C-alpha cells in the first residue's frame, strides 16, 4: 500500500467558540470545513467507534 503525506489541522474559531475549522491537506488537494460543535462531537464519536470496533 502506498503512503502519502496527509496533514490534518483544526482550531476553534476566535469569534465563535461553538464553531471549528478543519483543514485536510495532501500534496494534491486541500479541503477546509467549518463545523458547529455538535457536528464535531458527532465526528469524534464516529471516529472513536471506528477505532474501537473490531
């Protein structure tokens, strides 16, 4: 399987503590998302479930 660099960053927006900015970057593509706190919590739960499921 070929590996490629992937960089993921996130931060809380300074003007609204309930909004978060996610940036996902590869050498060929960069995507940016602004998500509300509820979506971030749902995403966190989905990631934890995927990591813990066998």
